DNA sequence: ACCTGAACACCGTTCAAGT
DNA sequence: ACCTGAACACCGTTCAAGT
C-alpha cells in the first residue's frame, strides 16, 4: 500500500467530518487506508502527532484574502472562513486553543491578520497585541458557535453579534487613527 | 461503599488535576473510589454525563463578586477567576465551549455578568449581546492562555493584553453612557 | 525504508446476577 | 436501590519480524 503523511491527514479529516472526532482512532484511519495501524507511526509519530497534523491542515485551508480588498473586508473574509471551518470540524477546531500559535501554518495565518491591521492604520507597535485579542475573540466565537454554546441563538443574532464586535474594534482603532490627523 | 454523584465529581476533578484529563476514565475514577466501574453509571449516566457534571462544577466554583464593588472591579474579579480555573483544569475548561450555555451553573454565572454590565450603565437591551461578546472573549482568552497558545508570551504581556481589552470595551460602553448625558 | 503480526495493558458499556 | 462479575467490542503502542 502506498501511504504518506498527506494521505493519512486526508483520511483523518474525512473520517472526522463523516463520523466525528471520537471515531478517529489510529486503527480506524489505518483501516480507511487499507493498512495496519502500526504503519501510521512512521509517518505521524503517534496519535497526538496525527491530531497536530490535522489542526495544521485546518489552518492551512484558511483563505488568503486579496490584498486589493479593504482591510475590513479582508478581516471579515478571514472571520467567515474561521466560522465555516469551525462548523465543519467542531471538535478539531477547539484544539487550536490547546497548542502554541507558533507552527508554520499558524504564522502564515497570523501574517494575514497583521497585514490587514497595518493597512487599517493600526500603529506598528500595537499590531501584535491587537492581533492576539482579535484572533482570540474570533477563535472563541467560532468555537462557541460550532460547539453549541450559542445553540439557543439564531444565525441572525450571531451575525449581528459579530458585526457589533467589529464596530467596537473599529471604534478603538479608528480612535487611534483620528488622533494622528 | 458509600458513593454518590458529588463524591464521583470530586474524585474526577482531583484525578484530572493530578494526572490530566487523559487519565480520567470510568475505571480510574471508580478505582479511586474503591468501587467497580459499573457502579458509576447509576449516578452519572455515562462518561459524557460525568464530564458534563465536571464542567458544571467548574462554573459553580466561580466567585460571586460583592455587589458593593465597582462594576469594573467585579468583571475583573470574574475574569481573574476564569483564568485561574482554566490554569487548574486546562482540558476540562475547553469543554465549556462545547456545550450550550443554558445549564443552571451557566445561568448563575451569566447573571453576575449581567448585573455588572447593567450597573456599568449598559442599556438594558444591549446587556445580553455585550455579555455574549465579553464572555466569549474571556473564555477564548483563558482557554488560550491555559492551553499553551500564548506559550511564548510572558504573564505581564498577557495581563497587559487583558487590560487593553477591558479599555476597548469600556470605551465602547462609556461612549453609550456619554451619549445619554 | 516501510509494512505486518502478535501481544500488552488498557478503554466504555451491557447484561444478568447478587444483596 | 445499589453494587458486582463476566463479557464484548474496542483502544494506543511496543517489539520483533518480514520484504
């Protein structure tokens, strides 16, 4: 059987999407690939390594918004992508909150936010802090929505929540801009 | 052996604190109580029920800030309590994002935030929305900090992040107040 | 280099039985 | 009402062996 790390991560994501993260076992992933469980270990280390790889995949599937769009528009696109990723993989998604934001895919995603914030006029020395707070909020929001914490609220309510949050941030940043005029 | 739901949840939390959530199994909890695994089922339903009970416990251990304190102070106290709870139970904590915020303990915690926001002058019809956004941010922040997402940042940096976030919220809300003056 | 077979020490849960 | 014993269908992982 021809297997490699990429094929293993593909199979894992497909399995998680079809039957949930609880159904993801070394044995089930191996069976899906027509291989014995032990064949996976060479490629992903162990089960934790498999899950780390899957989380990294999720981050790498986030879009790279067109640089010609307005900064607000780019942030909204990233936020929307995060929400739909969370909905597709609710259990994998929360793992994002459980590992250092220093992996390659994590850095790539962060750079996009940095660029949008800088273009929006956030002073250079504040960009990392604002990124941490905005990303933390969005991860919490997307995880909550996909995880069912907001189950009793309509999609419209949550969309309005998010729009309000963007206004608050814009207000805080716009304030910084105005002070430079 | 005399066992009941409370004793089971106590044993589970102690086990999670000592050896991590991965060490929490029906069998391990039962062994700690000197009982067979099957004895637990009558009291907690199944493993999911056990975990639900533990999450509820965490929420119920949050403090009830003194109503005589300034609203800001009360929110800071709740935020601090959330952070230390997350640090003590990082894996249990993320489960908060995975279940509806409609359990009794969840409602009790929410009422405290409602009261603080109302006392801070947030218009009544905005209180639920602001609570959702503030709580979502705090859950995401505490989970990230405890889960290691901010591993490369110092405690001082994170404290400053949080203080900045509070300023942003105060700015947005203070704005609402000022417009009524 | 890469995959397999057999084995070890675990899981959650059901079901019938005991007291 | 509450706990037990035995059993079923699973886990992750190691290790020696095969090609």
